[in-house]
C-alpha cells in the first residue's frame, strides 16, 4: 500500500487529532485527542473508544501479526477510560473546564498477547504516532463506573493499579471542583516510580486540599520486595495513610485495574466464591463488612476491570 492510499484511508476514517503526547517511559504514554466536532459530554469514570487503521505501522520488537486480508482496510478499536490533566497549565491549581479542548488518555504498550490470542493490534500502532497525527474516536462516551452513588459528605477511596487510575483522576478532579466535603484518597500501585505518570499532580492536590490524600506504592522498586494494595489494607496502613476509616456506613471504595487486585467474586449455587488470590473485594467484604456492587443490588464497592 503506497502513501497516497494510506492518506486517502486516513481522510476517510479518522475524525480526531492528537493534540499532545507525553512518553512517560518506553511503554507508557499520556495523550490528548481532540475530536473534529465538539468534545462530547461525559461523566467522570466513563470511557471512549479510539481507533486506528490496520494499515498503520506497528512498533518493532513485539508479537508478530498475521493480518487477515479482510482486515487490511478496517479499523482496530479499543476502549480507554478518560483521564484528566487534573491541574491547570501552570500546575498551581485545579484545571478549569474552559481550559480543555481534548480528552486525555493513559495507555500502556501491550507487546504480547496471552498464548493463543491474536497479536496486540491497537497500542502497537498507537505508540508509533506523534503529536498532530490523526486518529478515530467514538462520538459518544459511555460506561457505568461513575459517581452517582456517592453523596457529598461520604468518604471515597480510589484504588488502582497502573493505568487503572485514569478514571479516578477524572473523578477526583470533579469531586474537588464540586467542593466535596468528605475525605478523598487515591491509592495507586505501579511497578516502579517511573510508571507513576501523575505523581507530581497528586502531590500538589494533597498540598492544596486538606481532605485529599495520595498513596503511591511500587512492587518492583526494591529487588525481591512485593507490596500490594491488599497488604496496605491488611496491615492497617491504608487507614493510617489516608485518614479514612474503613467503615462501610460512610465510605465508598472504587477499584480499577488488574483483576487480581480487584478480586471479583462469583455466585455459585447461592454461595459467594472469591478468586484463589485474595483481592480487595474479599478483604473488604469479609474483614470490614463492605458489599460489592451486584446485579440489581448496588453496594459500596464499585469496580471496573481493565482487562
């Protein structure tokens, strides 16, 4: 396929422009996408879908792709939670809504799929792009992982792994802008400090707002050490660091990221069966009396799986 053909396909399919991009490290990216039309309204916590043509080049040193002939002129699409810059351009205060003309996303490069699955198609192409490149974005945002159940005076604890903090960034920004009176805390678990893309922004928020706390932890910074959000809860350090007592009567917990951290249970013959590895849901339900959202039965633990 020549450059003329590729330009024609981009013109036909793409409806947005990448206005800003930051490589946090080789496999982690922040980017902002501006639709050709107005930025769609969305609720904090919702997601949009991004798309790129299968004709775009891919990152080297990743799983080889065996592309079917019928996909050569199609788009590969992936849903991503909408994040937030959080702070104004000068980094001294909360971002004002009028200062945004794009949607921000927080994306990890996936080089290899699970055994037997097709090669990763979207991020291996996204990481070849630059500022001003064109892309496709869904005209509407959607998702049920939102703040509807949170009252203005309730405490909220946001727990995430890696890029799972993206929707929490938007939620926290919205709550602080709205004058939320309850305590708020964000707990983020990454492999290394270099993977914490929003570290400085959250430290600034903690200085600006007395009802906000930020607790980042890493799992691979110290050789041989493994420390997870579940450990923080079991040791009591989470309550100490966030100043939020794990009381289900006045706290809502939001979980996003690695399914092993979340630990979503299943109902089997009327029994609640948790995963073999204890996740946050099991610890909060069995040790602190919380209840996760269920079908037709809202709880005080809300979750969004990233895969």
